């Protein structure tokens, strides 16, 4: 029954003619059926006698027929509005899901939509000093560097996270040791800057180069035949001669600060007793690096570490010692060897001199 009817008997929205109708209008409504009217904000739900249901969006006018219609209802459109900072999640009755970014308007269809929700839009922002880790629902993981803004879509993204970029910087007196996830290793002499990629790099460390004075030296070992290109090539930054690539190692003149010493057999003809005659053993070369120099080893080089007897004082090993000290094995561990005359204390206990 209508709640509001015009005095002139005009049609009221979604309601049939009643009250104060002219005799002619009442006769027409009796013959043709009561009219139902819907504007743009409403729709008509028409239920037929055979069980069918149809939605007629407004504006629409339908007359009720007792022979074909079971009922006709006027319903208001259920509209869901999302702003630029929101999104609309639509769940269909067949199980599908759809996500629409704002600004947008979605009108609910009771025959197709199970539910419609307006949610706040999760936005992730990475500055120029940050990167974004994007994990997709397919299992793929992406790393994207800022500045960047990304909207998380739960139908596509599993997880988003923003973290600071790890920068590793080496000055001219330092070098970087980069360990890759595939097992490779690379040394880069400074000045250099490397941004760590968690998908590529396992670790990046900064080490100080070895600064040698005029009376100091290093013993450097290297795999035979290893000669990486690029910044690692050459003699590791020490200056002077270079490593020999392949073939027998020829010693340089004795006066050269980078004399090569062959520790392994000739790869073209194994030497008995050398590593070249041992299955699974790699040939090794050794050289001496004399100062003054700033030395940075490459990824195929390593330094010899000396382990000597020495005196322990204040928890540290002493090379020269002191009066009345006691020499302890392996008290001194060092890599830089001093090549100059020096002195040390050695205490002889439980003895008497000839003059008492």
C-alpha cells in the first residue's frame, strides 16, 4: 500500500494508483494492472508466477498482471563508492573475486554479487635510499629500487616490505670482498661503491688494504692459472711485476720486489713431488710483495700468516719481549714481515755467570 499519494491521483514512485483517482484512471488500472515506477536511484524486482525473477533498472514502468506476476518490489540501488585512497573488493556468487581501484562506483547486483566491500588502499612507498621486496602469490619474488610507490593487491601480492638499501663503500685504502650466492667471490679495490642485492649477493665486507713501509713485506699465494679480468686482474694493486698466465713460472731478477716462486709443478709436465703430480691438487704460486706499497689481494690470492713464539704482555704478543719474560708458542700471529735488523730479549734461567 502506498504511503504518499498525490491529490490529483498521479502515479507515485513504485506504487500503484490509489486514493483520489479519477474514475477513468481507476478503470484503466483495473484493466491494465497497477503501475510500478522506478527512477534512476531505484530498480524493480519482478517475480513471475513461473518462478523467474528479473531486475528492471530505473527509469522503468511496469504494470502488475495477476496472470503472470507473483509480485513486484521497488528496491533502492546499493552503490559502493571508493575514493582515490580506497578500493572495492567484489565477490561474485560463482566464487570469483575482483578488485577495483578508486575512484570508482560499483552497484550491487543481487543475482551476480555475493558481497561488495570498500577497503582502505594499502600503499607502500620507497624513497631513493630504500628498495621494495615484492613477493607474488605465484611464488616469484622481485626487488625494486626506489623512488617507488606500489599498491598492494591481495589477489596478486603475497607480501610487500620496504627496507633501507645496504651500501658498501671502500675508500682508496680499502677493498670490498663480495661473495655471490652461486659461490663466486670477487674483490674490488677502492674507491668503489656497491649496493647489496639480497638475491645476488650473500655477503659484502670492507677490509683495509695492507700498507707496507720500506722495510716490510708480504708473502702472497695464488692459484696457478687464475687470472680474473677487470679490477681484480694484475698484481693485486701492489705495483711492479705481474703474475705469469699459464706455462712454467719464470723467476724475475733477485732485485725485483715481486719475485715469483713456483710451488707447483709445470702444468705442461708434472714435476715429481709437486702439486701438479697429485690428483685433485691445484698448482700454487708464491711471491713476495715489498714496500713501500698499498696491497689489496684479489679473489684468488691469500696471505701467509706467520705464527711465532713470543712474549705475552697485557694479553698481547710481543716480538721484542722484555727482561725476564717467558716465550710462549704461537703467541705472535701476523702477516706483515719486517725485513730489517732487530733485537729481542731472551731470558736464560737457573744459570750463573763465570764471574758470579
